[in-house]
């Protein structure tokens, strides 16, 4: 078993990570020296070396985004480069590659492991000459550093507007209470999510909204424009070295989409499916704007999309999202999400007293059907220098008998400890919470396959499907009435309000899908052309003309704070492809959402398989038929 002690200082983290990397290096050298070709002396040691390195990578990747101590964050960044160096070395080992090629696999899992690893090594350049492999190594290290800097520049750049209290008109009462005027008489609204998201949805003052939106989308400008340009150029060089036409082709080689051309044709199909619904919704939003704001309006700005959407929902659908906030107090939501996952997937959570990197972080030991299955931690509230978005981070990847999974949710929800009055959430934040929790459950389940290296789906573009599939539970009255009680009256949420939540969710789906296609096209185009004279801002604006359903603000630089760039890169389309798969999965829930026979079957056939089989084969087994776009079409009808 690998030691599971938590590092508390930069020195601890560095010492322990380096010792793990040295051990991994010694294991690799052992395989290279021995010339062995039996599973015990090749597959097992390979998987252990990979697990050691993957653990260092996960731990450092997490801590540099959340640790309050700048020295630990810096150590996490430095170690990130060292682990990249080792992982490249592991992929470039000719001796390992040949040994794997000669191993006689004893079962389907072993055969799959050999197959996946050899293919990955080929794509990573194991067959190149030494000079080319050296350049690949150098590029990957540089890309690690650039990616770190890109994310650091975003997380360190919180901007704000200072406005007269009267300009909070339209904001929910609890928001106004949280934002008392400062000494100068003005109220400060920041670009952190608990401020930004409600402000964009509700503030009646269009100028203030546009200004906050502009600050939000100029975070990390100008530096990150330069960093992103360099990232894209280095990725392109890497792709050419490895025999690909573009980085988009390289990145999608093992994905469901298969190539940049596969991505593009999928996106065009999505765009065609969403077109009619998007057009209808856009017309409704524009009509509201013409009646209430500007009779001559011909477009909708991205800074007003959320606001108009809320208004149309409030008036046409009879739904005001602010009215739902009192039902979603952070503490009760947190408990409800634990309880619901226990029921659906046979999990038990017991609170652990261990203090991790911050006093607000809660940790739970998890059992699946009564057997220990790892841990989760919840780091849920904003603080300085912390990751700004919502995501599930691996902390320790798992594998049966080797290491228990430890997975972490990092979010930015309202904080009961600092809130004046109850910390109320938007319903959409509750959906995000459950979505991210879906990643947690997936990582716990897939962290129990026998091979650490197969503990995640090989296809990157499948990764959002299980979480998107889970979102629908948070729109089910039978689920919500158990915990969504009004903070003032204790009254459970009514069937009628849940019905409205659903209608409100469905309104805007066409335009949102069109926007996702636009972002996906941008993510693809940044990485699918010769970047010698690439101007990301120009490409963004050109693509917006063809694909964006809303007008973009020319003063903004979306891509500079686009946290998906270093990791997702060309693969933003993952959200749309995973959504299509999630809708297929939903069509398999024929006996209602609380039928635990079906949810456990899904758990075992899909989640618990990790990367043991191709992702679409797992979906096929669960559904009893292959995935197609039928359910996705109905979803957008
Ligand atoms: Zn997700």
C-alpha cells in the first residue's frame, strides 16, 4: 500500500513526491534491465510505477490549485514538471515497449492494458529517434509550466466593480444583505462566482452588468493571451513531431470522436439539431428586450443573455429563480447530496476528523456495499488564491488492492461560515454540485479496477457523460421534497415549483447548445491550424460571427481566462458529446429515477468498469443497444 499521509508543508510534499518518483524510476529501470516478459515482472511493476507517478501528479495538481500556503503551491508547480518528465520517460522507454509487446496476457483486462499502454506510447513518440524524443520531452515540460502559469494568472486575478447600493436593484435580498456598502458608500461586487453568477442573472442595471462582465472576461489580460499563444504553438510543434497534422488530431486520436474532422462533423450535426429550437428561444429573448429595454434592438449581448433568460422565464414560464433560493441552504444541500448518492449507489459516508489543507475542507471515508472504497473531500467555498471554477480533482487515483481512491470536489459556493444569514444557493449551483459529485462517484467506482492505468476511461470525451446523466435527479420532485425546505417556513418545495424548475431548465437549451457549439469550434480551431500567426482573439471573433447565438463584447478576451485551455485544449466538444451519451443513458432509466435496481446496475456496468472496455461498449451493455443521437434529438426538440 502506498502511504496515505497528507503533506502539510512544501518540504514534506517535495520530499515525499521525489521519493515516490525515485521509486517509480527504480521500478522502470528494473523492467528495462531484467528483459522479462511475464506479467508479474512487467505488468504489475509497470502499473505500480504508473500509479506512483499518477499520484504525485494528482496531488501536486490539486494542491497547487487549493493550498493556502504559497510555498506549497509553488512546490506543487515545480513537482508537476518533474512528474511530467518521468511520465514522458515512462512513455518513451523502448525496453518497456518491447517487453509489453511480448507479454502473454492472461485475461481480457491484461490484454486491454497492454493494448492501451502500447498505443499511448506509440502516440507519445516511443518509436521516434533520440533527438526527436528529446524535443518531445522538452516541449512537454515547457507545456506543463505554461499551463500552470495560465491557471495561476486566472486564480490570482480577482477584479471588481464598485457601485452605488441603488445599482443592486433586481438582486435577491440575501445578496443585498451580503453586500453592505464600504466606507466610501459604495458596494463592491467581485468576479468570484458567488457574486458574478447572480449579478449576471438578476442585476437590472445593464451598464453595471456589462462592466462586471467585461472585468470578468479581461481577467489575466494581457499576460494570458501571450501564454495561450505560446501553448498553442508548442502543442502544434509537438503534434507535428509525433506525426499528426494538428494538435486537435493528436488529442482526439484515442477519443470517441477519433479526429479533428470527427469533432467538426459532430459539431455541425449538433448545430443542425439545435438550430430550430435556438431560433425560437432567441426570438423570445429578443422580443422581451425590445419591449422592455430597447425597441430597436436587433441582437442580444453575451452580458445580457443570462439576465434576459431569467426575465423571460419569470414572465413567460412563471418562474423566478430567486424564489427557489430559500429552499437551497448550503448545509442541507450538502447532506442531501450525500444521502441521495448513498441510496442510489450503495455508498456510505463517514466523517473523518482529519484536517487537510484548510479548516473548511470536510473529508469522508466511503464504503461501497459495506466495503471500504476510499475517501472524498469537499472544498466548497471561495478563498483567496483558490481555484475559481467548480471541478472534481483526483488526489490519489485508486486501484484494487493497491491504493484507495481519494477524490476532491473544489467548488465556490456560498459559505455558511462567513454568510450574514443563511448561505443560499441558486438551484443551478445545486445542479453543479450534483454534477461534480457525479465525477466523485465515478472516480470512487472506477478506482477499484485491478489496473491503476485502466482506472479511467481511455476516451477523454466520455468523461462528462456520467455527471451530466446525474443532473436530472436534481429536477425530480420525489428527490427534492426530501431536503429542499424553505429556510424561513420549513415548508418543503412544492410539486409546482419543481415543475417550474424543469420548464425553466428546458427554456434556453437550444441557445445554450448553440453557445456550446461555438465554444467547441473555438477550442477546436485554436488547435487545428498552423499557429505561426494565430491571433486567438481574431479567430474568436470570426467564429462568433458564424456560430455564436449572442453578440460578443469586443472589449473582452474570453480565451485569456478560459480554464479549459491547458487541459481540454481542442476538446471542449466533450460537453456536447457527453451530453448526447448522457441522454442515451437516461433513456435506459425506464423504471424512474429512484429505482435503485437500475442505478446499481448502471454503477456496476458503466461506472465501475473504468477503462477496462471502450466507453461506448459500456453504454451499449447498460442500454442493451448501441448509443445513437436519438435521445439527444428528442432532448433538443
Ligand atoms: Zn463535469
